[in-house]
C-alpha cells in the first residue's frame, strides 16, 4: 500500500506549484473521472500539458490483485504514443493514493514519473501567503487559495490584525497571526459569499473577536429567510480600527445587496467582489440580475471616483496570469480603468453597462444556493459535502466563463 | 433508499482508492452470470468512479447507487454480472 510514498518519488503541491511558476516542463497524467477533471486542474503561472485517463479504464487491463500490473498493461497498449519520453510525468488523482500506483507503473516502464502527494484534495486545501502592502506600521498579506481563485487578507498594524474574507481552513489565519504575534481584533466578510464556505464566523469565534457583515446580506436572497448567525452590523462610513489606522466601509450593493469594499488608510482598496484584475463581479447571484445590475453600475461608479493611485486588492482571480511577477494579485485603479473590460463598461452609460451584463452572464452554479445557506447558518454540512460544494474554481466574475472557454480552446481543459 | 436484491456483499469500508473498484471487479468475476454484488464504501469518490467504470467495463451493469447517512457516510453500489 505504500507504493510510491518513498521520498523522491512524489512531489508536494508546493513543489509542483514552484515548478509551474518557474515554467519547468513536465507532463501531467490525471487519472480522475471526467467530471472531476473538468471541474478543476492543478495550475500555476504555466499550465502543464495534461492527459486525462480515468483509472478505472486502466483497471480493465488484467491485474486482478495488483493495480500496478494493470497500469503497465494499459500503458503498454494505449498510452505509449501519448506520453512524453523526455519529460517528467506527474500522476494526479483525487487523493494521491491511486496515482501512486500509476506513477509506480510508469517508473517500471522506464518513465521518470512522480506522484502528486495528497492529490487534488490537497490542492483544494493549499493556501499561499504573499505580502502586498509593507509599510512601517501597516502591512497587508494576501492569503490565497489558488485552487478556487479565492483571495483573503490579513491587515495588520501594531500588534493588531483584522482578517477580511477568511476562507474555511481557519487554522491558516490563526497560525499566520500567531507567528507574527498579532491579535485578531475583527473578522469581516465583505459580503455573504456564494462561491465558497466562509471561515468568518469560526475564525471570529476562535479568536474571540467580533464578526462583521452588512445586515442586507443576512437574508438569504433566494430563500428570503433571515440568517441564523451572530454578527455585528456594518454600515456605510463605519471605520474598523486596526492599530494606528482604520478600514473605512464603502457600501457598494450590486454583487449582493450588502456588498462592501474596505478602503484602508485612504489608499488601499480591499475590493471584495466588485473590481477584480481582469473583470468585475457578477450581479446575478441573488437571482435578480436586472435590478441588481443598476445597483452594481452605481456602486462601480462610486469606486471609479477614487484616485488612480489607489491599489486594488481583489477578492478573486480567474486565472493565474492575472498575478504580477511575485504571484500577488493587485493593481492600481488607474491601470485597471484601462485594462479591465468590465470597469471600462462601468464608465459607459447605464444602458450600455446593463446590455453588457445581460449579454455576458456566466451560468448560475446551482450549488451556490446551498453554499449561501451554509454561510447564513441555515444548513450544516459535513467535510465531504463541504469539499463537494467547493469543487472547482469560483464563478463570481463576469469573465470567469470566458476564461474557461479560452482554456478549453487551448486544450488546457478536457 | 434503493431496495435492490443482491447475491453477495463486498465490505470496502475504509479502503482507499483504487481498492474498492479493484476488489469489486475481482468479486463480480466470481459471481454467476446474472448475479448482483452490493459494494459498501466510505469513499465519496466511489459514486462517480463506479459510474465511470460501468461505462467502460464489459459485462457489468450498475443497477443502482445509494448514500446512507450515519456516523460515517456510506456509498453503496449494486453491480450485476452480465456475461
């Protein structure tokens, strides 16, 4: 059972990410079923060439007791022309067990093959931390969960930290703040998230700090029932102190009714789900695209009044290429006015913006209704269901669907 | 809850992928043609994997699948030997 677990025959997620970010060539043999493979892929700044062969197809080639025999038999018959002989091959599956056998089989055939330790489940739980603001008495760290394209923030001044939009593996934030001897004084969700399970309530409760949300987001927009969670109400103009500075609340309804952005020290915009790097957030996840498009237009207009040198720190990304050379996602508002299509549309007349939104809305993922129920305390889920709800990249951005189409046509997705 | 008659049961609880499928494949081979195997697994991924396997495998049919809630969620599969 411990085949391929020896050191040297497997790569960790971090190691694989580093290789991708250095644009090192390797090949991925992904043996998950097609649905899971379609839902998400290991990716970094480069996307490796990938072949998807579900493991149960290999199983049909003999080897009643030893799956490695099946791998060798199947590969010999059907894979040889499709696998590179001059590149390392990384075998990938859901949890890293089956792919260990696959890597072992390929090694037996003479390939340089490795197993992705922990598989795609580990990829889903992989977090990365990057400093995006570093001043004498103010720092912001961007905590990303690259598998889902989710970005959260730890804002620190003095020995205090405010955590914005924490994701559900809250130990990451507790450990990070612990290492830097920061006390978490507030936890803020910029809105009721639909694409991922929030870590906000749990982190606040474990840190003994208040949890902030705008009250308009404490009603489930589809069910029209109130949330069953304890939170402190945010309002436009509120200031949440952190050390010697503060986060100013800007109520910007549109993506949700209670959507907010946070302006830090007057020059850093924690934009939540409003302005992303490539795109803007979608206004239809509450089921009222037309009415909320108009709110969204006004709110984006308000953000566009901020100065050009305000640094935008978004709540999501759709593709790794949106990051700068250091892997962090941030850009000045001035540069985004030029390069961000949705933002350019927000500077056009309202009718033009509405038509753009209506024409380019991505699909509405059904599971988002349940995710919002969980975040509102209306539904409890176990770990298996949590993983299932969070499968794949977020679809909060107008451009996300388009990016997936591009990926598909480039052959990066099946 | 599905009520499908079966002839033999395979306890694959706690087994990691690919063992539930590997054992199921071997056990189905031991059945007489027309008989049904019930496989009980704790691996969530086994739902999609048994569906995919049934699509590519010769001589088996997936009659049904169940999820049983309990202290540990169980994923149950009914596989019939066709030939």
